[in-house]
């Protein structure tokens, strides 16, 4: 489950990054085109102002033309005659132009490759004209490189986020493995304690055969716990089993170890066996976990009810208790690793139960209903065995 979540996050981040980059590229091209059009208009106005000054007489007002020419201080322009011989330049470092004869020619070739020239005729009826080749302003160059900068920023953001998610994933995995080890110790503790007790009794009553039978039960319990944990992490073999009988066995086991003031209600199925493909050790573990949670919630007094039914090829099992219930704030967290409201415990029982039912048995496990002070109902849904349809 955590691995799928981790992969989903990686996929989501990659998609978000792609969308951001694509949107940035399209918007940058839109801005570049808009600025390029405005710059061409600006160079056109500048060239027209030059043309106006060249044609004007001594008494004409040149203030507007001079103002237009003075306002064009950011777009590099090279002026040539009709034969492309360079006659003037504007907004190009004069030091470079003067020190290197090839510098202007290289810039001219660059401008030719980027923009069509603007042509102005020296006189209205003249065949002589000037060409104005121009490059990009600093603003336009920055807009052009902006997607690359944006891509770099997004990449860094994704790398940092992935590193944080990886650290969180490792922490969750470490917590899970630590919890698994503690849960193993917790599961083994009960039969081990019982065996120690029987050994003490045997020292005083070495000839009591019933004690050997009880010890044998605890040894079988140890083997069952070992078998359960050996199946976690690998796909167990599922075989048809009678759910009615399996539930009866598990309910009876928990009932014998529950406080006397807790009432258990389970009537099984009146319609005969209900078969489902399960791994009995793991399925019994799930039911046991849920029933023990109910016992903890009732604190020694109350009722546990198990209802089983089959309808339309689907088996439904409701496990209800009359305990203190689950608060609405915790309903979405009950199946998360490490979550527990008990003073003792590691918060892995329901997490493992959900994994066993949903990943190994192809069913579902969820909280059907819970109300503070009145109790909780967990529901398990399984597919009926093909032999039972």
C-alpha cells in the first residue's frame, strides 16, 4: 500500500512538473511573440523618424522625430544601404564594433537570421533606400530563456520534494518493521506466559494429564502465530473453507480469554456451509484482531456480535461491539500503521488486517458504523467460493 502511494506521488509530481513546463513554454512563446511585434513597431518608428529627418528642410520641427529616436535605446540596429553595406549602427557597443572589423558583420548575419529588415527610401521618388536589421532586446532574450529557468526551478522543487517523500517513506517503512517485530513479540507473549504457568503447575502436579493437553494447545498456538507471520509479505495459498466454522473457532478462542461479563453472540449460518477461498491462519488473525479491539473498547463489560450472511455471491461479516466507539476525527486513521488509542499496543493490528483482507483475499474491510459511547461495527466482504455459488 505504501509503495503504491509512493509511486502515485512520484507520478503526480512528474505530471505536475510537465504541466508547469508546458504551460510556461506556451505562455513564454505568447509573450515573446507579443514583445517581438512591439519591438518591430518600435524599430519601424525609429527608422521612419530617421527618414523624416533626412528628408526635412531647415524650417521643419524635428522635436517629435528626435524624441522617437532618443526613446529607442534597447534594441540593437544595424543600418545598411541597398547593397547591404553597413552605413551605421545603433545600441551596439562601439568598442567592439571599432576594435573588430568582423564584429558588425557577425551581428549583421545574426540579425538577418532572426528578423526581416525594415526598409525606408531616402526620397519619395528615389531608388536608393536603407535597410534596418535589428536583434532582440534584453527583455526579449530574458523571456526566451525564462522557460529554461522555470524548468530548472521546477526540477529542483521536484528533487527536493522527492527527497522528502523518500525520507518519509523510509521512516514509515522503519516504523512498520519495528512495529511488526513488536507485534510478533506481543502475539507470542500470551502462549509463552501460559506455558510458563503450566510448567510451574507441573512441578507440583507432575501426573496431571489435562495440563499436558493445555500445554499442547499453547504450543499449537505458537506454531499458528509463527505461521501467520511467515505468510505476511508473500502471497498465501487460498483454498475453499467454511466461513461459518472458521468464525465459530475464532469466536470461541477469543470468548474463552475474554472477561466473564462480555457476552458473545454468534449463530452461524442456518443455510448450511458458506464457502470462501481463504487462508485460514490469516483470516482468523483478522477476526481475532477485530474482536480483541472490541474487547479493549468495552473495558470488561458489554456485548460482541458476529453476523454472517451470503447474498448474490458475496459474503458479508459484521463484527460489532458495544464499546466506546471511534471518534469522527479518527475514522479515517484507524487502518494507518502506528495509529492506536490504547496505552499499550503498536497500532498494527488493523493495518495488517486490512492488508490481509484486501490484498491477499481480494475483499474489503472497513468501518461500517461507529458512534461514541455505543460501539463500532467492522464489515468484511469476501467473494463466495465458486464451489458455493
